[in-house]
């Protein structure tokens, strides 16, 4: 890939927050580009993965911090956990926004050492590169505003829209900046090393991780079940650990942003709704690699193809949710007897709803929107729109408040 910096959705949040907030921590999976984004905004940098800097900071954290030109980037902060205490003291005694940027692993925050920065350090979440970031599309967060707009979309063709094989190429490539330009063999080796680092180094110091091999098995099980609703029992069986340990490991993987659990929606509004979350690996390339998939195999397996396209769409929408204000929450909906299922339910703080169905087909019709039509009829005025995202190039109405749209309309204008 080019060494030219790719603007990230997180930059929008940093632009808005740094003038007012003194300390911000960029969180997200290892390798998603946190340090690259932060260093561009820093006047000075403390790299605590370097022994000499770490030892000096450990010995005199307040003096070292005070000597830096602000904004200060504290990179790999977890190597000197006391660094957060020094930031807290400086924030408490100083004034002004944009003083500290903090990057590194979340593992120390999950340990039993305590978290000294509550109320002083504000997290901003990053994920791997979304297609809107790769293509440097205009303000991608406006996508959510368009979805919830009372104005109807415009029917027509999306010029140059990707085809199914193009979407698969995007999904197989994944979103980690370091791996995105690799060929298949190099990318597979990179992901193998990533998972090895994750389970044997990044989380091995945490007390809850007693069996790194079981953790690796669990990540693979989630990859096989990405965009699905597996039971804890089935995941436990795949990882060969008990249910309590499985739940702890899932919590950890979620905190590390390796996986995401999309909660069930509507369990208090409708009868017999499935309460289990929907599981995703946050990076499609990792999901493809760990499940042993490839382009050819995905094209011959409708189930796996659907899971990967669903996971890819979520990877485009998830970072938008982190930068939108007021907050929009995401859910899935499924009833116990399988009569009604909506892949993604977006809900604003005021209760407005957009439902999304995700299809790998290039052509769709009103039947593909039947679950959205049911949801529309159940909700009435709170239902803003139902959208069937597909791999074709046409946007067109499927009924009252129901639309078919190309997946790429999430980052390209019709």
C-alpha cells in the first residue's frame, strides 16, 4: 500500500474532542492503525516499548511527562501501567484540551491492577480500515444520516458498483493496514502470526487466560460462526473448555475488539424473541482465514458466502456507529420459531428504527424485504426505513418505506 496517510473515521472524533478534552485513549484491535493516527497529532512521543524510555518513565513519570511538548503521545502505555497515574495527576493539576494521546494494549485495563484514569481519559474506538476510508469517501458518518433521513432515496444505478467477486476480494483482504496489500500466501502467514501473538503474548499475562490453545480454538469457532447466533454450549465444545471460561474468553475478545456481539433487539416488545447475541469477527480477512475459506470456496457455499458478506457489511457500519452523535445502537432481531429475522436493526436515542437485510445476491425483490415489511407494520411511525443491501448496482423501492440498495451505497453516492 501507499505510505500516504489514509484519513480515518477516528480523525473526525479527534478533531471534535481534542480541543476540549485533555486526554484521549485510542482503543481498538492491535494493528488497526492507532499509533499511525495518533503520531500525526503529537508534538512529542514517549515510546514505552523502548526499554530506555520505559525505565526512565517508570522511575520519574511526573517529571518525564512534564518535560514533553504537548500534545504528548504515550505509545504502548501498558508497558508502564503507572503512566496512567501520571496522566491523571497532570490532568488534575493542569488545564486545556488536547494534552495527551494514549495508545497501546487494553490488557492492563482488564487486569486486577485497577484503572486510575476514570473520568480523566476518554476512549475513542478504532477498527480496521473500512472501504469508505480506503476509497477516501466523503464524510462516511453521513451514511447513517442518509439512512435515517425522512427524504426517500433516489432510484437508479450506482455507477461503477462492485460485483459479488469484488465484494469478496474486499472481504478476503480484510482491514488491517499492514496486511491489506498482501497476496494470499503472505496474508495467511500474517494472520497466523497475528493470532499467535494475540493468544500467546497479548492476553497470556491475564489471569483469566489459563489455556491459550483453547483461546485460539474459540477465535476459530467464532470465525466459523461469524454473523451467526451460536450457543455458548457449541462454542465451549469447539474450544474444549467449560461454559464459564468460554464466557470469560468471549468477554476478553470483545474488549480487545477482535470480535463483536450484536445484542438481540425487541425482546421486551415481541413474544418469543431469541435473546442470544449475534457473533462477528470484526475483521473479515481474519474470519475468512481462520475458517479456511477462499474466494472459490465462498462462491460455492451459499451459507459461508452469506456469513462473510454479512460480516463485511457490519465491518463498514460498525466504525460509523462510533463517530455518530447522537449515538445510534445496533441490534439483530430473530424470533424463536424462525418466522421473522432482520440482520441489523439500527435505533436512535429517540427510538427511530432502520432495519437492514443483507443479501449476497445481485438481484432482490419484495419477498427479500418481507421481514422488514413485518417490522414496519409492527412499529408504525417509529420505523423510518427498511433496506435490503445487495451485490447488484440498482437502488429501487420494494414497497412503502422499503428499498433495495447496493452495499457500496454505504460509502458511495448514487
